[in-house]
C-alpha cells in the first residue's frame, strides 16, 4: 500500500527533499485504493502545500504538532500521556517491529505515526489495513481536532481512516472534541514544562526528531506483521484529555 508512504512523508516535518518528488507522490495517490473524492482531496493538499513557501509550511507544522499534546504524532501519547505505562507500551511495540523484521535506531520512537505508516506500507495491503484499524480511533480524534482548527492536515487522517475500512462516526468524534480545552495556549504550555520529564528509551531519546535511521525495506517478510494488540486504543475516543 504505497500511498501510506506518501502520507508518511506528508505527516513528517516538511523538508526540501519532499518538494523534489511531488510528481511521484501525486502519481501514487492517483494509483491508490482511495476513493476518487479522497484522491482529489489528498492531491489538492500536496499541490497546495508544495506550492507555497517551505519555511511558512514548517512554521505552521511546528505550531500544530509541536505545541501541546492533543495533536501529537506519537500514538501512545493519546493513550498513556507521559506516564510510565507508555514506556512499556513502546518496548512492546518495538518488539513487534523486530518480529516483523524492522530495525530502527535506538533514539527512534516506535509510536511516531509517520514511522508506523512507513512500516505498514511494506507489510501488504491486508496487514496494512489491520494496522490502521487498530489505531483508527486515534486517527479519527486527530482528524476531528484538525478540522476544529481549520487545518487541511485533516485530509491526511481522513485518508487513513478510509484505507482502514472501519466504520467510525466522525460526527460523534467531532462532538467529543468540541468541548475540549485547547492545550496549545501559552498558559497550558507552561503547565507542560512544569511537569517532570519521563525518559523511555535512553537519556536523550526524545531530544531528536523521531525519523527512522533504518527504514523498512520491500524485502522484509510481509507475513511477519504482528498486530499491536493494544486494548486501550479502542477506548481512546473516551479519553478527551491528553
């Protein structure tokens, strides 16, 4: 499912290298299993974003995904927050990656959504859909929160939900997030800085951008996908505060 590689790149921090492969990205979108309407929406996102100023795009990206936890691109942030339970969950996910033949750097965070998508892209269509379905409620919450902030990044998560082929009523999720308090205000950000930092995978594991050093290759055994088996993921829609 190569379109997952496209969405992975678009969800990662915008880099100049991305601008050099726009035609290829658009071709993959048109060849994907997405509906025609969703293909057009995703293609519009690519054209609009890559046609603008890169520094403006990077600044907006930081403002969305690096301020507060509600739009975190780390899956377990939406389940465990900064509790120590998240550390064990990441260890478990790392082991599941390894069972599927994926080796990532010691400083990488395995629950980083772009990395998770790139991994699923190499595991065959059925396994990819299963992997997306397991985190579908997180994807839906992120889509609704991005819609609330009038961000076109919502289209990326709606595309993932369509690929997951699960039935989630986004109107219910929108109602849930409507009453949430924004966590990206200066006051709320100050509270986060006051909290004790928890280290999960090393003393400086969270000090660098979580981009994989060793990406999953096409040659990896696609029959080795191991489901996440995260019971709490299905309940994330009931956890509005992150």
